[in-house]
């Protein structure tokens, strides 16, 4: 009787934590309108339904909702990976192709170990497959650790541990110590919940984490500026959270700067990854507008980008950034050395930005 009471408390605690996580994710999504948060909120809803199914003994519910949980979580992770990481040296998504053979090998191994075929013909195989997707989600986060804060690394490790925990479901379900496993699952869900909430509300998503006391007086739109003008503006905006794509290292501390380079380093972006830079700029301008601020994006090395992309690609890229700036009342500053451009290119740039 005592043990049954503890089991019920553990079950209720696990569901309560999942519900709290869902609430925070929904709140953060509604506040910031970041798509991946909405997807993770949906995945956590499936997690709650899976837990309820397990506690009421619905094997079909466990199989279905575990699958939905892992699938939507992985979809959100891959979306986050696409929009918030420079993928040049990251995980090759083709690795997902090893999932079917790994799944089959594991199920055959369980049969060889004497796990009843009755169990393996019910919900267990679907739960195991879900565990493999949790492992893959964790692996994706681990590949992003070079560029992001420790929260990403910890969440990756935790998802891989949770994946291993889920994969052992056929072994755990026949265990004589269910309280231990429910407790382990509850602890894992609490810690994963903590890091999901921390990641969702941290600077990985939010450019304007602190109160901004500096106001930008520049007119919205795009501008070509000289190096001398850049030095003056850098001093004027040294306390403002400017989003900057740079080659120079002398950058004010409050700026959110990305170093353009072909080498791997923290907060670096490969010069051909214009789509990722455009994504960051769009999110930055959008968030600045919501905060009632005039966002500022700086590129101090268009000549370096030209070397790797060609002029037509650069012109289209800058035109897109200017559109973002105008749409959200922001400012785009391009630091240019006119001697590095021919007459035709310079005329196009001035037409695009001014």
C-alpha cells in the first residue's frame, strides 16, 4: 500500500512537471512568436498524454504518444538546427538513415536475450524507435555546442540519456522495481524541462535580454558608410545590442557579433552561409520592433563576402536585409571600401541600399 502511494505521487509529480513545462513553452511562444517553441510545446503535450496512457495501462496510447512526442521534438530540434546554426561542419542529417537497421538489430537482440515476443509485439518496438529519435535529437544539439551556450550542450547530453532510458523500456517494463524507474524518469523529465525552459528564454533566442537604455537616432533603412563613419558610429552605439557580422575583432561587448570565417570558432559563420545571416537579421529586427527599439545590423566586411559569393548573390542578400530593416523599422549599415568595387557594382549597391 505504501509503495503504491509513492508510485502515485511519482506519477503525479512527473505529469505536473511536464504540464508546467508546456505552460512555459506556450507562454514564451505566444510572447515571442518563435515557431520552434510552438513545436516543442506540442511535443510536450504528447509527452503528457504518453504519461497518462502509461499510468492508466493503455499500451496503444503509450506507443502512439511516445512516437508523436519523439517525432515532434525531433522536428523542432532540426528546425532550430537549420535556423540557428552554421551547418557547414555540423551533423550530416543523412545519418538518420541508420535508424531502421539499428532498430531491427536491437529488437533481434532483445529476442535473443529472452524478452517475450508478446511484449515485443505490443508497444515496446514503437517506444524503442522513439528512443532512437531522442538519441538523434541529442546528437543534433551536441553538434551545435561550439556555437552556443552550455544550455545546448547539457540539453543534448540529457536527451541522449533520455533516449537510452526510453530504449531500455522492454527491460524496464518487466522489472520488479517500477518505483526506481518511474523516479529516474521523473528526475530526467524535471532536468530536461529546466534546460528546455532555460534555452527557450535565454539569449539563444532573445537578442534583447536586458533593458536597453540607448536610443538609436539613425533613420530606418539601409546605408553605405565609410570606415571612418563606422568608427564614429561604433562609439555612439557601443552600449546598444547591435547585431554585427564582422571580420574585425575590436567590437563593443554589448554587441551580438558573429565572426565571418572559414575556420571553426565560437560564434563564427562561414562566408557562404548568407541564408543563416539573413535569418538572424530577420529575427533580430523583429524582436527589436516588439521591444519598441530600432534594431541596428552592421556588416563590416562586404568585400570578404564578395570573394566567396559573387556580386549578384551579395546584392540580393543586402536587398533582403534592407527589406527586413524597413519592414521592422531597423537600420542596416554596410561598411564599404569603395576602391574594392568597380563602377557598376558600386552603382548597384547604392541603388539597393540608398
